[in-house]
């Protein structure tokens, strides 16, 4: 859907204000904004007057401007908002945000405007590689000189204007940036594909509000999306329901491909909701993910509830808790009462590879069975049909007691042969996205296994600027520097990855890149115990909800770049810009990785194969959290501190640079 109104400058000036406002009002109604307030109509009328007066002056100075394009109320789907005005001046895209009657340029307004520009830069097809200029117009502000200069970034610094000097501001910008050879057609721009990639928090908010998230979940490449995967699972569920079958579907994918998003989308598909009792529920054992999503949904929902309405808040809280459930509580609720049949026919098990093995389950909850076995046993109690959708992120087991993928295959083969199994080919043969593991050691003769290529998500939508990021990370962590450098050179040109030996430089780089409400933060391995001399203590408890959700002004937020999130706090979540702080728990020796853990006062070799796997997987998680780019901080070390031998860190930095990374 394009702008509510679009035209050339000259035709816009000639159009009657009432006609334009009428068009905007009608389009707002068509778009579902039926309760159009009278104040909005008055604002539109004033905006149109200011724009017309400014454009008339601009045309008098630059006659070519008469054919420039103007668009009013252009929708930004990801944010469920609309840009007041977009001006297409030859090769320049000017985004104008009006604050009618305001006398100040407020921080929140600046952030909102920058968000619009960044979304257009990243997700709007016809804006690729184009210069985008934000202008904030506070109609009642005191006139000030912008002294506006071009910067080396597609999204320029904000220009400021009031009702009287918008024309001067536009003239200044166009004179400095105009390139007639690369003119943009405003009509084509208006019809362009706009495919935003939501964060997991934005996606959860969209689903919770009852909307479908699929149409705003396409990758930046524009071709690969979650629709096929969701449809493949929904179709399998419909068949199971019709034939009274019990099935388990494994969804695999590279880090950031949207497995959790696919699971949420399936759980809240209208096909399985709207009944007195919903057929599907989404389960996760990821405590930080649950905490952050629930808090984000609460904050969003409570904005619409009167502060003292306790009943409404309680009802909303109960609904939010049901939206995403804790898998351990689900298992406890049903497992020990063998006669209790689950309310839900369909369970989506997020990060199923992290389900606990029998030993850890016994130690933690006195349950002498692995979580895969318990889940299958509970859902098997249904007399007719039942479905488990297991979301599998390969190579991301990071803690003792996580059973991993093979446990699911072992239990199915031993005890649940009558369950039909749907897998992708990647889960049959194994590849980097499954941690090189397969579901079965060899395909069983007495279990029906159905392959479906659509059950694998091979494009990262988190790192929408770098679909090959997970492949590059895998090559780095499996000692393939030559191949990693080739991928880096050929495939990661639009994705920022740099390295530095200076933490302050890393922080400054993040601050320079992170604009609008885009989010930045530091991450580090939980084994990075000798980052403490740099003020980074991985043992400090992380308040996940505040860290991920609070604003720039809050010292608890990720923006402050003080408290690093470890792999436990950040797995399943994401940031736009990440500072990865690398310690000597994973270092180089004899051209391969050397694994260590810090015990007492010194580093000790980690010789256990499981511990080595966990350390590699920690860094796999840390290196795949950024949507737009990351800086890797490798400390310089200290020759007077044996726990921070400079050679530990020099060898790490040297290896990473050999994998293609540029040093700041």
C-alpha cells in the first residue's frame, strides 16, 4: 500500500486543500483508521498550507522542482505509523515529520523521524543506496540556522525547520545533494516493495494484537520468507487432525532465520485460535526470552488501560502469560499426573535441542526422564490426534544437561514408533545449521519419516544485511579462515564487522552507528572472567527486561554499554548493533582453537569434549545476535598479569583478521 496522497509539486500546489484532506481521510478509512479525529484534519490542513507555501518559493528558485514528487501519509508497516510527507527531489529522498503547534524539537520526535528513515533505507526497494534526509518541522519553533552539511552516511543528520523557513531548508539541502542524472520517479518509489524485518519483540507484539506477522516478515532479499515453513506445518497439522494421527515436525534453520517467529506464528494461527480453548500453545525453556517478551507485551498492553483498572490489568496479564508458556512448568503440570490430558492438541517447543537430558532433569526437578521423552509421553495421552512442533537451532547447546537433537530421535525410535516424523533434508544428513547432527544415527525402518524442504529456514532475517553471516561464523569457529575470508569478501559487504583492541573505541563505534531507536549492547561469554579489568563483569546479574527494553536514559539498559549480556541472557533475542567482547576462554594454539575455563585464580584447560562444544557454541550465539553489524573487542592483555597474557589475545585477533575482518 502506498501513500494516501501523491502528486507532482505543481499539481499538489494547484489541488484544493479540501480535496487533499478529503483524499487523506478516505484513504485513512480504507486503511482501517475509521475514527479519524477532527484534530488530525486540522493538522493536515496546516501541514498542507506550510508545504504549499514552501514549495512555491522553492519552484521560484529552482524551476525544475515543479516536477518533483510529494507523498503524504506514507505507511511504515513495521511501526504501524505513517510518515507525514516524503519529498522526492531528483535523487534525494526527503522525509518530513510535522509537529504542528510545537515550539521545541523533542528527543522522542527526533528518534521517531530517524526510525522512519532507517526503515526506508533498510527495507524499501527503491530507496537502496539513495541519500535520505530527515527534516523535523516544529511549526511554532524559533527560527534557527541549520548550517546543514552532508555526512558520509545514507541517512543524513536531521535538519530542523519551522513554518516559515522550511523552504530555505529544502533549498539548502537540494542545492548540496542534487544529482539530476540519478533522478527517482516518485510514482515508482510510491509503488515500491517495502519488506521490513521485525525484531522478535515487534513480531510478538504484532501477533498478540491479533494481526498476522507473515506479511512483514520477509527477508531483505525479498524472496525467502516464513510463509512456506508456516504453511508446511499448518498443512501437516490439518492432515493429522483429519486422519487422527500423531506427528512431530522439526523446523530447522540457521541462527536468526526466524524459527521462534515461525513457531509463534503457527501457535497463533487463526486456524488454531478463537475456540473456547485454543488448540495450540507456545512453550519455551528460555527464561530471559520469556521474561523480555512478557514485559514488552505488558508495557504495550498497559498503555491502553487506565492506571487504576486492576481487573483489566489482571486479565491482560493472564492472557500474556498464556501467550508464551514456560516448558518446565508445562511438564511439571502434566507429567506426574498420568491421567491428566493436555488442554492443547498442538505444542510448539522452542529451542528443542536445549531440552534437558534425564540426568539433569532428575537433578533439577526429580524427574527421571529426559524432557523429549516427557513431552512425547504427555502429548501421546490424546486418544485421537496430537502435534509437537520442535524448533531446532543447531550448534546452540550452551549448558550442561542439554540433551541435544539426537535425544529426540532416540526416544522416538525406542518408544514412539507410531508417531509420524516430518523433517528437512538438513536434519537427515546434517549441516552447519544443525550443528552437523542428524535426528537419527541411521533412518529407522519402523518409523515413518517424511522429508519436506520447506521445514528448513536457510536465510537469516535477523541479519537482514548478511544472509551468509551464520555460514561465515561457522567457518570461523571450525578453523576455515580461507573460506571465511572468501565469504566475508563476497557476501558480507553490506554488513559491518570490525575488530578493535580498544574497548572505548568499540563503544564509540557502536554509538556512531546506532541511530533512532535501534538498539546496541555489549555481549560476552559467561566464561569471559578476565574481562573484569575492563569493567566488564560477566558475573553481574542481568536484569533482562530492563536491559533489552529500557531507553537510552536508563543506566540499566543495553545502551549504556556497561553490563554485558552473556550467551544465556541473549540467546533467542537480538540487538541491532553488538559489541562482542572476546576473552581467553576461546583462544588459538597451533592453528586451532584452545579451550579454557577460569577456576580460582588461573585458566585451566577444558579437555572434556562436551565442554569444548559448549564454549564454541557460546561464541556462535554471541556472533549471531546483531541485525546490522558488530564490533569485536579483543583485549590487549597485560604482560604483568599471567591471566591476561597478551599472546592469548594477539593470536585471537590475528586469526579473526585472517578471516576477513577489518581492524578499526
